[in-house]
C-alpha cells in the first residue's frame, strides 16, 4: 500500500497523481469524469461490411450489426464550461460483440496527440493551467515547456493545420494510438483508426461566439433527433518504419486506408440517464484480434481512466 500510494517513491508519476493534476487544473466536480467531464450519451449500432475480416479475427469485423453505446464530450474537467468550436471534442464508444466480448475506444478530434510520453502530458497540464487574472496559460510557463518538448511544437503545427468543423456531427474522430490487428493466420499488423463523418464538412464559424453556452451540444442533440448520424470506421495500415510508440507523429498520408463499416448513432441522452455514464472508456478493453502496441500512452490512459472512474463512482453527483 505504501508503494502504490507513492510514499516510498515520492517522485514517481502514479495514476493518482496524474488524476490529481486534472483536479488541480479544473477543480473537483463530484461525480463527474476528471477529463471529458462535459458530455452526452449516445447509442446505436455498428454495421461491418466485412472488409476488416482479412485484417483482424475480431468478431466485430464480421459482416453484420453490433450494438454500440457511446458518449460525445469536450476535453477538460469542467462540466459546465461554455462550448467553444476550438475545444477538443471526444467520442468514446463501446461495441458489444455477439460472443460476449467488448471493445472500447476513446477518440478525439485531434489528428495527433500533443506529446509522446505520459510525463510530458502531466507537465503540459500544469503549464497550461489558466492564470486566475487572465484566464489564459502563463506564456512563460508554456514557452519553457515548448523548449523542453520540441515534439509538441511539431504536433501543434499539425493540429492547427486541420480545419475545425462546425459541430460534433461532421467531426472526424481519431484513435491516435497505434494498435496491432491479428488475423486468422496469426499475422500481426500495426494499425490506427479514425471515424470519418458521412455528414458533409462545414467549417466552424469565425464570428462572435453564440450566446447559448451549450450551442454545440444542443446542435448535436437536435441533429440526432432529426435523423441518425453516421461515420465510417477507417483503419489505417502501418508500414515498417511507421512509429507505433509515438502518438504525436502522423503516419504518411499515402498509407492504405480500409473502410470496415459504418457507425450509426440514433439516440442521445443526458449523463443522468445514459448507460454510457457508467462506462470507463478504457482503450485497453480489446477483443481477441486486437492488441495494444508499444505506445506508452496506452497503459497510462488505462490506469488514469480507472482512477478517475473510482473517484467519481464514490461521489454524489449534483443534478
């Protein structure tokens, strides 16, 4: 207990300390996730077209439908923050497979992650904490962080080069981390995946911010009430030399992309009633046929998500 509590290793970055830094940056909001606190639950189904069978023996890629529970969210630990077009958008999904297995994935609207290592993300969170006087990060702290982490400067160039869509429904969501698909012959290939919207792209407005602080979520809710929203699950096939341990680097654009099926979301609910509220979208909950890569962020995400889940599960959430 002393070891896991960090008493014997005071300088180690434990899951508890990582979760503490989210609370340090955004405050403690009982019952809410420590990251991606603001969100709504969704559900629907995934229909595989069979194209993924040659890549992975996972049941989810066999032709047919499987039910899906998910959650759209904003990055950050503040559940009442006003919607902003440039905020990081998240989409967590749970696929419930016919053989009883579960596949969970947590994706975001960023094409790459700002850092490679968990320790660097911890530092970035501290450096980017808004100053009480300006409501913006301290420029000196950010400059010092960038000096220590030039990979973040390169990643931010890629991130800022991607146009921002007008809403959740026409956002592309990236899995970011690399995984490995195992096919029926036992062959292993590195992959990444993304959800690309069937809804047409429209750029986010550049005018003054809408008065409604929940305008992006309200638009998402209204859109699903009108008709289901759909995305194509696209698997990117890695080649020798493509980094599998660095989510801050994009793979070359010419890599083969395989459309393996369509996600349809036709129901939306609040966190109070959605089954997604009780789901920890741990990226290491994987079915047979999908394995983690050597990306160090994967085990860190899994451990910190679990810590956040335990904390909020023991708290009373305000309506």
